[in-house]
C-alpha cells in the first residue's frame, strides 16, 4: 500500500507508512522523529479545555486534513530565497499596546494553531516556530531588534527572547536570521554619541554562521529610514554612520554590510530617502495603499472604481505609477509609463522631494527585496492604544487574492533577478495585532501557508 501524506494543524507533514507515522520536513523525508499510532493516541488523549485546542485535537485525531502527495515534501529547487519578518513581542511581559500581557487583546481567530497564545521565552515554542517556518520554505527570518535607553546615555536590548531562543535552538537546518533595526521605537534612546554601542550587537550577530547574507555580505534592515536620519540630524551624518558600520564589519572580517532601507509606502518621498542615505537595497514592512489615509492624508480606500482593501495595498508596490492626492507613487518595477522617482533633497531631510533624477537604479541602489503582504488590519491594537493607525480598511486577502499576489511577486522576482537575486520577504510571519501574518491561525487555517509553499517551495 502506498504511503499517505497529511498536513496537520500543528504545522507538520505526516507520512502514514502503515506501521507508524513519520514526521516529514520540507527538506525531505530524512528525519529523526517517528511517532507510532499509540504515541499519537497518547498525545491526543490529554485533556484539552481551550476551544481552539479542542478543534486542533479533533483535526489531528481524525487525520483527514489536507491529504498530501510525495511531491509536496520534495526538496525545493526553485532558486528562491524567501524570508519572513518576525515580530518578537509575544512574551510576558512583551510589547504592543498591552505589553504586560500582549495576547490579552488578540481575538481567538488570530491565535496560532499548534501552540496557542505562546510565550517566545519558551524554547519549545521557538523550536516549533522555526520548524514550521522551514517546512513553509522560509529560508531566513528577519527579526525586529529593539533597544531602550539605559543610564549614562547607553542602550540595552529589549524584547529579545525570540532571538535568544533562536541561538539556543538545536533544530537541524533552522532558517537563517538577520536583524531588522527597529529604530522607530524608542527613537530618543539613540544618539550619534552612542552609535558605536548600538552597532555592537549587529556586528556580533554578523559573526553567526546562521546570519543571512546578500551577495556575500551580512544583511541589515533599517526600519525606517526617515527615523534613522532623524537620529543624526541630517542625511550626510546618517550616511556617515552607515559607512562607519560597514568599515567596522570589514575590520572584523566581513566583506561589508548589505544595508536595506525600509519604509511604509511606495511614494517618491520614501524611495528618495533610501537613495540619499546610501542604502544598498530597499524593502518594506507593510506598504500602505495609495489611497489609504496614511502619509498623504487624503482619500479613503476604495474610491470610485479603484480596487480597495488588500488589492490596493499590493498595488502600492506592484501596480503602475499613479498620483493620488498630489503624491506620486512609483512602481518598484518597470511597467508601461514607468518614470523614475525624484531624488530626495539631502539638505532638507524632513521636506518633500525637490531634486529630480532619471536614473534611480543608477544612484547606488543595487537590490530590491520585494515585500509579500499578508494583509493589514490593525484592530484590535488600534482600538486600545495607537491613535496613528490608518482606518483599517485593508483586509486579510481572500485565497484568490493571495494566490494572485504571490504569482505577481514571483513574476517580479524572476523578471528582475539582477536586482532581487531571487529574494523576497513575507510581511509578516506573526503580526497578529496588525493583521499581517502567514503563521497558521484558528481563523485563517493552513490555506495561505500551503498556497505560499506551493508557489515558492516546489
């Protein structure tokens, strides 16, 4: 009798070999963990009272969820290097508007399958997530890195439980990692005087054999470029700080640093800042719709015949050039009618663009890491603490919208390989408070992650 394959709600693929159930990873069938039927029954016999876990238990016990084929667990041969942003606030205490208990404002439909309202200070939970990422063909995880002010003008890391547990994880072939310097948070803690201290954890991380590289250099993401410039007062000083980091990395044996600038939309203003700062590449942590009340402060989403919600969000990067409310939005990729964005005026870091350039790609921006948006809906967070969220009209995509977006992203990655090198990044793995997550939840199930795996994995 041929083997049967199943995708379980806890993120694993199981192979039914008749005599036992063998765990299969996305890297192939050679694994060390096996479970007999009696062991599975023993696991499922444990009392479960939480409704979400009750549903999970019932699905695993039935073993009828999403039948798989052998091809579904084959080694990836696509040549893509797909990453995912990770929001490391899910500990107690943690982050978000209810830092003492971040899960308290997250509704049941956003609770992850398999581990529920997890605490990332627990090694087993982090191991579960790393294993689930790898089985989804996530090659690297971009971890948000936070610091806060300390006495004497110094800074110390905070919300680094996930990063610590990543380093102590013994998961075989875990995804690589890189850091996303989240300088927007606790911005006042950073000064030109303590920049050398801020650089130190980056340089230490670069030394890890698991640190993700881009073109032979460790990759550091900066979120967002506008706030980074603000730390140093002007573009010239901020650019010099990045060059100081590059030089320090070379002194410690690296080829340099591939610095990726990040921002929240595709307007010329933000692209120009990334150029002026001397970043090597560009990506984004969520891209707000061209007609969203964010940045330009003009139109609500869904105006006239224009697409609304998720489709409009994805359009901000992959759609054509467009002027909305006096703000010009440029596609990140060439298309009919494409024009290059004006170059940001380095002398006026908080002003609009005044200089023009017809050679954006020639200004030293050598790479693009296309963001793959999983949705955006900041409730419940917006209802509890943050007043600066836009009206959350972006939605979690339907499965047809999600598949279309993945195919569009894959086409762009392939068409512009001289800029992407086959890289893309999911926004995000676990932004449950902002409605941006690929990690399977009680509400979304496994549809999105299985679709992603099908298009980028095999």
